[in-house]
C-alpha cells in the first residue's frame, strides 16, 4: 500500500511539477504529516526531491529527473479499455482515432495485460443513454468539440426551452456527456459560463481568432456546482406522504433514488402497521400527482391539502372511466 502511494507521489511530482504538501495530501487522500514522511522516504531511496520554502514553495523533482516505473499493470490496462466509449467517440468524430489508439495500446502491452484488456472488451459494454430513450441527434458536435479544443469562438442559432430561437456568440470551454445527452459549457464574451444542450444548436459557425480561457476555470468543478444548483432549482415544492411497508424501492424508481434515500434517512419511526411518513421535494404539485398515482394504494398523500384534492379528483375520474 505504501509503495503504491510513494509511486503515486513520485508520478504526481513528475507530471505536475512543484506541488505543496497540502496539495499532495489532497490528491493522495492522506494527512500532510504522511506526505512529509513519504517525501523523506523518497529522498532516502535516492530520488532527488527537494523543497522550496515560502508562499510559492513546495516539493519538486530535480530538473531532468524522470522515473521509469510507469509500466501498466494488467488491471490498469484493463480499466483503459473499460473507459473507452465507442458511441461518444464516434459522435465526436474520433471513432477511427480511438480504434487506432486501442490497437496500438494492445500491441504495446505485454502478454498478461493484453489478455486482461481483451477480456474486458469482450465481456463489458458501457451503454450511456437511459432505457426507453436514445441519445440526442447532435450534427454539430464534432465542430463544437474542435472549437473547444482550439479555443475558437462560435456563432450559433440556439433553440431555447419553449421553442424560442436566439443568436449567440460564445466562447466554448468544455463538453459534458450526461445521461446520453451532450452539454456545452460556454460563455458569451464578458459573461459567466452557462450550459447549452448541443442537440438544440440549429446552426453553427466557427469564427476567426482565438479566445483566452478564463484563469482558474475547471470544467469538473463548474459542472458539479451547476448540477447541484439545477437540482435545487428543479424542486419547487414539498409533499408529505405515507409509504406502505416494503415499497421504498418502487418509490425510488418512481421519484429518483437520491430524493427517496434522503427522505428515508430523515424519516422517523414506522407506525404499528409498518408505514413510514416521508417529506419529498417535487418539481410541482401537478408533477407530484402524476408520479404518485403510479404508486397506487402504496402511498397516501398527507400534505399539502391541495394535492390531496388533486389525487381525489384523479381517482374519481379513473373510477368514472373504468366504472
């Protein structure tokens, strides 16, 4: 375990240059004190790592030093093939390039890792889109990806929610594949980054010149914050329900596992018959009615009163329809 961590520390310094002890500790998920001990161990083993003191200081390797301990294990090589997504690569216009890279990697591997990698490719498949829906049609994706890579501004006609069409000049910062749909993180010049669904781009033109990438912008951090904010904005109301025994999985399938797991964790004790009372965030009362009707008699709405009325009216309409 420690040997693996020492190698990881060494490779971090080799690939990123100077790093502080807190930065190394965060990357390796250990304490700063452990980093100090690991650096001392590397130095004792003859690795030329040294420290610069002061606000801009940190650990780094002697210029020109590189380790040769970079060979892939069988498991590491296999994980690279498991991470390969032929569908998204094809959408980005990289299908041929990805296939060629895979062949080169296979050819370069020793027999054992090559065997592991081949079995991974034969026995595992990653299918990104959800059930009952296909991925978006994204005819402009490869051009968007090239602009992201080259830091080229784009002029697009974009269809917003509600079918309104707008013209935008944007600086594209990154692409995200979420649930089978591609999203572009971009910003109009001088504005803050926002997201655009690539399938809603109607026309696209790559403009001359290049734009400077914002200092400190990190795609992963932006998307994580955006997704959290989106979920919070999506839930505009709260309902209180009683759930029948053993129906947690069905409710999670109906309303989303994150929502239901959080509600179950915050719930009190069950009643003598095993029913549990849950507070659930919902997009709207109309949407909640549609979702909860799918649960049939396994759930009872307690609050708000208007949703109880909506459920009662829906049941009356169903009773009238089916006699």
